[in-house]
């Protein structure tokens, strides 16, 4: 009996590996799959036939002939299923629907007028229901949250910029399909690794700049969350010991000086008037308004201080900056790179790439959606317990 069970497990594992290989390396032939995975051509033929019958893969032409019959090429069927990724921010909800091939087929953004969990959760449920109405084959949902998420339960332990403590988000959502809930910076780091500027990197740090500052860490291509899932909270590293009070309760945290919220506070101090939203502040920047440009320079200085600390302490291959601040790349990139270089150790900086996210404001949502795809392919149900966590 045990032998039969083991054979079935092996068959499922081989089938899963073939699907994953096709997903990551398409278009591919059966011969290439067999050679790369160390399987017999007969086994590959059997499993590709099953996957085609299940509509998970489709043919996409033929390989170049080397003599004899041309081999069929395979790729995943983009319409096999869809996944919904959600980025829960302090002032908005960003959602992205990905097809099975990883292509965004829809993105939406709605404002948040309240941070109360009792107001936000109905909006999340509404966002999910409306996406399911538009895309009948949504098979799972991933959500990035600006706070600490307990692995395996979906409970948001602490999200200071939302004012949340011990919110069991996984339980409160009206969902009967695979669900991933992850820290937003962690999800964005995985989004960049899968879809963005970090594809070739093994050691990656994503710096999420919004109303707060958070970091997602990938070591050897795997998400690192630390002993109690608090790794990456560099936004709460002290940069000014007697500085402004942070919502975490400490003073002088990095995010109090390098975040969008910090820019709005500093602008109010300099200009003696409100800028409005961070988008309004950026409008002033692009109009070359003197106080706005001075505030942006200060924000860049503190971003550079924090990133240099990360470079010296972790020595990543690439640091990817994400958030609305990336819209000012033409104005700040060289200034930020200079700050990082001047404050970093030579060896730590020598092979560093500093990138601004090509995914712009969709990195978290796409990363969360990508995590759901992995979960579905691994045959898991319920709330994600992240296997990539260190």
C-alpha cells in the first residue's frame, strides 16, 4: 500500500514539476523537458497529454527541425485560471488580475477614506467580489498589508500606519478559495523577482516608500522573514535619536524622515501651508516649486542614509526602490545613488545595482498574486504558510 502511495506522490510531483518548467521556460519541447528534469520522454508525453486535457498547457508552434519530425512546443494556457492580487495601502486599495501566464489583464485603484478595519474589510470583500464578477475563473487571492503578518494564519499583528493590532484578516474575509496574506514589502520583493527588476538577482532588497517605509528581503532567491516575521522593518531603524515621534512609539525612525508622510510634514513646515496629497506634492515638484524641490532633496538624503545602512549590513546585489517617489526618477536618481555611494563601504557598494521599480505601484499586488499561483500549483488550501520564509 505504501509503495502505491509513494508512486502516486511521485507521479503528482513529476506532473507538477513539468507544469512549473513549462511555465518558467516556455516555449519548450517534450525533449527539452525530459532532458532538463531527468525524466523519460514517455513520462513527459503522458503528463503533457494530461495537462493539455486539463487545459493548463497549450501548443504554440513547432521547434526548428534538426532532421526528422518537428517537435511541438508547449506553453501554459493563460486562460487556465486567473488570480487577484491586492495591495492594501494606507490611503488606497490597488488590485491587479493576472492570468496564469503572469500577464496583468486588469488593474484598478480605489481610495480609502477610513483606516478602520471595520471599514476596510468590507471594501476588500467588495473588491474581491467585483473582480470575480468580471473574471469567472479567479482561483485565488493574494493581499499585501503594510504591517506584520503572522505566518500561516493571515492575522495582522501590527500595522502602525493603519492603526491595526491583532486583526484576523484571513478569518474576516469572505473567501472560500486559496488566500495569501503577506507583508506588502515582502510581496513586492517577490513581485520584482518574478516580474520586474530582480529577475536575475539572488540577493535583493525592495524598499517600499509610501506613507511609511518597509523592506522586503530575498536571500538566495528566498524570502527572509526572520525568527518572528519582523525582518525588513528598517523603516523603524533610528536615524535621528532625538527626532520626531513615530507611530510605532519610538523617535527618529527612518520612515519619519524618508516617507511620503514625512515629505508632506516637511513641506508644511517650510511652505507654511498644506501640500495636500503626496500626488499634489509631486505636482509642485514637477512645477519646480522651490520649497517642494528642497523637501524632495531632504527626502532623498534620508533615503540614501537608510539604503546605505542596508547595503553595508546585508550586501545585496540590487536594491529596488518602489512607490510614487519613483515618478521623480529623472530628478533624483543620481542624487540618491551619490548618497548611497558616499555612505556605503567600497566593497559592499562595488557590485550594487540601484533600481527604481519598473512595476511602479503594482509590485505588491503582482507579487501577492504570484504567491497565489505558487500556492495553487502546490495544491494548498486556506491561508498561506510561506515556505520561502527564513
